[in-house]
DNA sequence: AACTTCGGTCAACTATGTTGACTCGGCTGT
DNA sequence: ACAGCCGAGTCAACATAGTTGACCGAAGTT
């Protein structure tokens, strides 16, 4: 609104408004005009700064996890630890995950989701296991992990949502463990 | 276009055009005007017949699987058989699944996805297993199954997509089997 | 024959992403 | 110091979207 703007300030206001709105309402249900209003500026400025709504989305929706918890746990508890990590994720991570999944109609958002799956799930897991087929095993484990998020957050299996955290961690963790460190043949 | 319309004919034309377009391009990227053009009619008629784009979507996007293959297989092969079924699904099922997932920003579409998850995955699995915790086990197995679809279709793990079908069926099937018929410890 | 009904057409409304013309304040080069 | 430029902001407008309401014309009913 004020001409006094350091461009960076306005840009930051837009960035943080967009972050909040995209996380809460997703890509489709967030409008450029909402973002502008929230950042107390003009819709045209939003586009000026970020080229397009989609690029703004990509600039704000980065999903990462702190994978240290995966490193300092013994290999035999890796499965449990990952599930523990996943079900303990905060609303922000959930919002970004959902926004990416639901926005993946757009090719660039799909690419981001693909890369995120790789970086957040596949890579950390592959880094901790060994063996000739460690890549496939890491990917299968990542699929399990993604299945948990999909079921809890996207499909919203009410019964699983009500299930005791500890039980979920123990049972689903055991399944993950079976791919990560297969016992016999 | 033709004034001679039996309403049912036009409605059917719209229905089938919408089915194809929603499957191919998803909810957001399909416009009412496209559907109308495809059905050789007027956008206003599309709305007249189905009240709204979203209701038309819900009317057309029904995902079911033939679960007979799950019934006639011995219990010990249920996991493998389900994976076989899933990776063998045709483009139509894939299109509907993706459309539901990506459309799940809309509350009603989310509900449909939730119900579909329940009916297509949880229910058939729970029907075949027994035990006090068969419900949880069915839901965990459904999560695994959904994880496979999510990873192949939504996240598009290229490496897994290139993986040999038989190997995928055997390995992921074994994981599923571990929830369905736990070998106890 | 007049009226009603029903399928269809058309124009318009609102909302959305995006663009371009314009304003204005401060800085720069001379 | 002043003319000119530049960068930030404002505004109106465009194209496209879903949706609505007024109208039209044929066909059946009374």
C-alpha cells in the first residue's frame, strides 16, 4: 500500500501470506486476491514479484524433514522411528504434503512432489541400508511410508486416525522394518 | 444442439464426455465448456442436468474393482494377488483415482475418496481375514496398498515404475501378506 | 386454437489469473 | 539544482471460468 516499500519487505509479506494460505486451503482454493489482501498489497504486485500463482506456490511449498532422528537410531529400529517421525509431523508439513498432492494436476507441482518423495523418503532410507537391492528396498519402504501419509491425510481413514499412536508406530514400524532389514529369504 | 432431444440422450452424452475428460485431465483442468463442446451441447445444459460441475464429477467418478480375484485365491496368496490386481488396473481406474486424489480439496470429493478407500481396499480385505484385530490389520494392509498406488501414480517413482512387475508383485505382496496373515512371534 | 411444458440457446453476472498503462517518490548524472 | 530515470505501487481492463435467468420453439394437452 505504502510507496515506502523496500521491495523485499513486500515480497516477504506476500511470501508468508501465501505460505499460510496455500498450506491451509491448498492451491485451487487460494486466490491471488486473498494472498494480496493478506499481505496488504495489490494482486498485480503478487504476480509482479512471483511471475504467476503457480511459481509462487512452488516457491513457498517446500517440504523437508529433519532426518537426524533416522540417523541416530539403531538399524533395527529404523522402521519404528520413521513411522514415529511421520505421525508426529506438524500441521505445516501436513499442509504442504496435501497441497502438493492435490495440486499435482499441474505438471510442475507434480515434479515437485516427485522430487520431494525422493528427497524426503527414498534418499534418507537408502542412506541407512545396504545390500545390492538397497535402492529397491528403500523405494518399497518409501511407498509404505507414503501409504501411511496418504491413508491418514488424503483418504482420512477415521479408524486409523483414532488408533493408538503407540500401536500404529509399533505395527506399521514392524512392516517397514521388514523391507528395510529383511530377516530371512 | 438438436431441439429433438430426449433429455436422457443429451444427459448421457454429457455424462460420457465428462467421464472421459475428468479421467484424462482431472477436475481442475476440465472446464464445463469443454464438456459441453465434447457432448455437442451448451454449457448451461450441463449445469441444468447436473446442478454443478462438482456434482457432475461425483456422478461420473466412481471407482470400483472386481474383487472376485481376491476371493478365489488361498489366503496365503492374498497379498500377492492384491498387488497383482492393483498394478494391473487399467487407465480408467488410474484416471479416476488420480482425479479423486487431486480433487480432494473439495470436501465432497474428499468424502468420495474416503468412501472409495473404504469400499475398494479396506472392506474386501477385512472380509477375507479373521482374528480380533482384523479391522486394524485390514486398514494397515489398505494403507500399504494405497501407498503403492500413491507412489506409482501420484508421486511417480520412476525407478519403481521401471521395476519388473513380477518382482514388485512378489516383494510388495509379501509385505502385504505380513499384515494380513502375521506369522506371529 | 390457446396454454403449458420441456429441451435448448443466448447473454450476462461474478470471480479469477494476468497484463498494461499510469502515478509517484526518490535517486542520479550533469 | 534540476531533468530524467527507475522502481514500487495503483488501477482498469482483459480472457476465461462456473453459473444463472430470460427467452425460443416445438410438441403435447385441454
